[in-house]
C-alpha cells in the first residue's frame, strides 16, 4: 500500500468535487446572500453528524465577520431549543442527502414561525430542498472514501460553500480589518487595531540612568528592569538609550577599559519615541520600519513608559 498515492488520490478527488461545486453555483447563491444581509435577526445553522461539525465552523466564521450567527443541534432544537428561533431569523439547514430525519422534523415549526430556510444539500430533489426557500447545491461526483460511505468530498464542498457565503457577506458589508479586530480583541490583530500604546506600555520600575552613570550602574539597572535596555535621561527627558547590544559592542570595543566610561560614551542618541495616545498599529509599523523591538513612550518630552514587541 502506497500511502502517498492514496493521499494524492484523495486530494485530486476533492479538487474535482470543488470544481463541480463551482460549476453548479447559480443565482440561488446570490439570493441566499441577499436574504442573510437583509434579515434583522440572526442566521442559525443546523446540521447532524459531520454536517453539524461543518455547520459549527460556518456559524463561527459568520459570527466573527459581521453576520450574527450560532449553531443549533437538531436534536436539541426538537427538544426545546427552537424557543431560541425568532421569526426574523434565517435558518440554514445542512444535510447532504436532504433527508436527515432530525433536520426534517424541524420544518413544520420553521414554516409556521415564518423563517426563511436555506437548504444546503447534495440532492436538489430531496425533501429538505423542496421545502426550503432557497437551495444551495453541494452535490459532488464522488466521495474520496473508497467505500463511498464516509463523508469526505461532500463535507469539503459544504465547508467551501460556507466559506464562499462568509466572504461574500464580508465584502457585501464592506467588512474592514477594524471590524474584524472588534470581534477578536484577544488576537494580535485586535491588539494592533484596537489598543493604544498606553494600554500596552510598561510603566513600572523603568530602567533609567543619567548620562554620567558608570557602567556598573547601567548593568545593574538593566538587569533589574529585565527589558534588555536602559534609558538615559536628564530631568526625566529622554536623551539616549543603551541596549544589551550596545553593551556587547562596547565590551568588544573597549575591553576592560569599558568600566572607566560613563553612559554617554556608549549610549545611542535620539531613540525612537512614540506618544501614549498612538495606536498599536502605528507602533508596530514604526518598529518594523526601523528594525527595532522597542519604543520609548513620551508625553511631550517626559518619559512615561517603554513599549516592547
């Protein structure tokens, strides 16, 4: 058994499935995007088994890109969770066969409730497709599973259909990085776009010496600060900076004579500064452009913090 050959066969089978998916897209997709855009409610996604797993991912993608959405398990829905469905919600039901009993049982309620149902199935003639307001066809030529039993190509097609809806909705809403960051405040993008320098800067126990400080004082202050640098100030105004790299280069240059020098002899003048009210996006841009990993934060001329990557 050549497992590499098997892997390539699976990938090629699923590529063919996605090509088929692209070719069978029609105006039902446009209408589905329009319905979701125009709803005043949420978009609820429902599916059983592997379809449910893909549905959870689609719901998560929707929710993080500006389309209020959540996943509902059909079994839980039939036993009380339908109470969360309001008449203004759009309901996306996923079933490759279009005949999943747990999903079909929800149709009477959804119709009586006035919900617009978007069916995602691989069978346009199925019961689910026939009872839906719109149908998105995810039929595939064959599953990658050699027994044609395990959902493989069909779940990939469903996932990609969900991604297509997600991106179409994003672009229709003119969804911007700033919007994405609002829903991802814990991620690096949220930190860049939403946070200010004042939110992230270090203010406690700043490593600071004056220009006449001896090398031993510089080393002690740098070690206590644990930031790999020491600021050189005069009347709390930034004059220069000494990094651990400056220290190493000074040792190579002066050897044991280094200990006869003071801060001003080895410091780098005019360090990069930024205001506390600046955005983290600007701070990252400055650090990247200058090839540095820290900025001195100054309010007017007074040092108020240090920002490290």
